[in-house]
C-alpha cells in the first residue's frame, strides 16, 4: 500500500525523508522496538540484518515504468 503508484510520484527532499522515516517505523514495529528504547536507526537495521531499501525499490519501479512509456506500449499513446 505504501508503494501504490509510486512510479508516478514526484519526489521532494521532504517526501524522501518521510518515506525513509516510514520505513524505519515499519522495522521498529515489526521488531517491537519502542522509541523510548533509544536505539538508533543504524542499530535497528543491524538487528534485522537489512539496509534501507524502500527508495531503491521506488527508483527501480520508476525506471521500469519510464521504459514502458518510452516504448509506446502504454495507454498514454
């Protein structure tokens, strides 16, 4: 749901920061880590053995979407 139509969004710096904050919120919720535990984002990512990837997924989807548009296989033609 967080990535619905993300290929078509325009991104400002504050939008990217909010998406990254959302990603960290999700990791903290999944691991049941409270903000009062005073764990850094890097510490949480090391705990789950992951790296931030939400923006990477969005950029990858955006590249594929632009490829479809440029090939002319879309309804925008």
